[in-house]
């Protein structure tokens, strides 16, 4: 009986440690539907060049082509529309008050942005 207990207890300890490691490594789910105030602002990928885009409520402004588009928020995704026609889906991998990581699903590219100070 002691041998059986000596085999089971280490197995239970190891499996519980494995579960806690898996839970800590699990991807945190991002919901941006109510976080438009965090996304609002001017974003740039390089501090030494012009900003790449600005997000203002339900609109996104791309600086270089000087174009405005409508956007909608859905869980962890931004959807961009041109005259009510869907044109691009972007996954928000991380967002906080001064950094943003986006995955452009059409091109399979991940970009990191920093919020510009006003």
C-alpha cells in the first residue's frame, strides 16, 4: 500500500504543477468592444517617422495615403470598411494605454505600434 501511495502522490503533484503552468501560459482573451478609448489616438511603428494611423471612435485615418475608413469592433478584432464594404480584418493581440500589437490577417503580418503623445 505504501508503494502505491509513493507512486500516486508524486504523479498528482506533477500533474497539478503541469496544469498551473498551462493555465499561466494560456493566451489571455482580449475584448476591445468597450475599449475604444484605449485605442483612440495616434499610432506609429517607428518613433522617428510619421505616424502610421489614428483611431477616432468609429473611424481610422491612414496618414500616408490620407484616407479615412469606418471601423467596427468585435471581440478582439477590428473590421475596416470602405463605403459599407468590408475590406480588412485585423486581430488585436495586445492593447494598453501606450502600446498596440496588431495581426493583419490578410497578409499574416504582426506589427507593433506605440501611441504618440499629443
